[in-house]
């Protein structure tokens, strides 16, 4: 039996296409774009904490999450 290991890592800029794919799969009625996510990330107030995380199995992105501090 093979064991698959779940890995959680910090988000990288190259992950935007994967979070768009996942978001549009889970919420097909709300079509998000890479531009939407980049704009959201780039326009946070500097004083606000924000971080995305990526979940992978065998180097395949299977999920993402984030936390954000509001002003």
C-alpha cells in the first residue's frame, strides 16, 4: 500500500493559476481570475497581516487557505 503525504506550504506567486482552478471548481457560479486574486493580495494595507497556504499531495495542489487581518 502506498502512502500519500499531505504537505502544507506557504503560497508562491506561481500558485495563482492553481487557486483560480480550485476556486472556480468549488464555486463555479463565481468565476474568479488570477487578476482578482492578485489585486486582492496586492491591495492590502501594509499594517494588515495576510498569508496564503497551499495543500499538496505528491506535488499536486489539492487545496488552499488563507488568513487576513482587516483594517
